């Protein structure tokens, strides 16, 4: 039996265990930087597999090591994130979250279960590949500064140094049975914007005696869209969204200040920096011209995610070998962000998508929604394909 068939058989045999693991994690979600029990669960399974590991890297991160023949020849890193989101789950499944207000609404439970399944397969195939596989179970993907950046600072890409890193993310827009790849720029940078517009409050019937921060904030929100529509180069996708506006006045009360929160995303680091300066200057100038003031703070988040062309092209070809050409898709740019991007700025990286949609089962909800779920049959492919990519990458 060749290596592809071995891995396919092993991933199929492991499916009940992988589903059980995923459901346990789904029922017991933990927020970013709080993944203590998830980390201990991962460590327990690595111990059972006799896989050496290091714990508490970049918070609750865990790194396992599987050595094949000639372990110093080459190292490949595989990454899964572990944290959940502050969302109250609305699903009625038997494995619904037990932690009120916390939910695995981005599929990190599936990612962790997937990588544990990969560990089980590769630990049985150490005579089939050369080199070392580094298993990275990462905390805090969902919250700036991101667990990836912290793990990198604490040496996750050292001793040994991986030649490449591979990551996988569930995708509810893609049918189960299919995967997607995109070489080059794939996901956007993400920055958080916090704005306080200050004026002078008073009676709603006497606006001439006030400096209305609600009106100022409205002008700022509308005008800042020019950063995207009139300043961004046409070839660089950009998104500016304000999702939170707090003006604690009333029907007849103009408040003293208005608070805004938003996000800015783009696909070019140079333009990103220029846009920050333009937004700040524009907002402060508008407020000043209308008699008020503006505190405009930008918290710089994750960088642009860049998939190494050569690595991604090779991984896509291996995916075609494993799944068939009809099941391997080309992805569009995705304006969401991922802290996997930090790894791709350090070493060659490939971040691809695992289809988890099943309309016949009603599994169609998007990421970060209270009804998000996955078709668990996708875990056969998730586990098997990642194991196959690791073995093939090491044996090249």
C-alpha cells in the first residue's frame, strides 16, 4: 500500500476519534489567552502518543515533535489554533457549548482536533518520511497581538528551524470534500480603530449653544470612506468599517462625546501605513473645523497573509494527488485576517481552506455566527490531507 492510501485509510479509521475530540473541544471552549484546559487536553493526548512536547509557549501554546528518519534533514511545521469567541451559541446539537457566552464559532475546535489526528497518523508513519514535524498548537488567534506573534517571540520557529509552515482553516462557503488554495497575497491586514469625538453637550433644542459631537462623528464616519474610495490605489483592496457608535444622549440631550470603534483592512503594507496617517489627519481636522476635538487611536493588528508561491503550488499539486483535481479549488482574496500571517513573514507558509459546508444537513452558517457548525465528515480530509502534505513536503 502506498503512502497516500495508508494515510487515507488511517484518517478514515480515526474519524470517530477525531469527531469525539472535536465535540469535546466544542463543548468546552476557552477565550483567547485563557486556553489552559484546552492546552492540558492537547498535552494529555501527546503524552499518550509518546510525542515529546514543550508547553506554555506564548501563553498556553504547545509544540510537539515527531521525528522521522534522518530527523535533522528538514523540518516542517503544522499549525492549529485553539481559542474560541465571545459568542453565545444558538445551535441545538448534543455537543453545544457548556460555557455560557463562549463558542467555537470559527472552527478552532476542528483545527485542534485535526492536528491531533495528524499527530496520531504521523506517529505511526515515522519510517515513511525523513525529517521532523513540528506540531504547533497555538493560543489566541482571535485577539491582538495574536498568539502567533507571541510564540514567534518565544522561539517557536527555532530549534529546529522549520523550512516551511502549513496551516488549515475551515470554510463554510466550500462544500465538504473540497479544499482551496491561493498563492501570494491571500488575507488582509487588520487594524483596530478607536475614536473619541469630543464636543460640548446641552439641550437638543438649543444646538447653537453646543458643539455637537454626534454631528461631528457623523461627518467623520462618512468622510473617512474617501480613504478607500478616493485615496486607495485601485489595485489594492481596502475595507474601512465602523461597527460601534456610542452617543449617550437622548431625544433632547446632546452628549459631550461620541465613541467609535472600527476596523481597517488592506492587502498592501505600504498603503496600510499611509492610510493610517490619512485617517488620523482627516478625523482630527474635521473635528477641529467643527469646533470639537478627536482622539484617533489605531491599534496595529495582523499583517497581510502571504502564501509562498512555490510552497503553495506544490501543496496544491499534492492536494490534487490526494483528492482529485475536481476537489481542489482556487481561492479569491479574503478580506478577513489571520495571525498565521506572522509566520508567513518569517518563513515560507501555506494557509489553505477546508470545505465544511453541507446544505443537505443545514450546515451553511458563516464563521463568527451563533449557528456556525461544520460537517464533521470534512475531518477525514482535514486530517488526511495535512498528514499527506507534511510527508510529501519532507520527502521532496
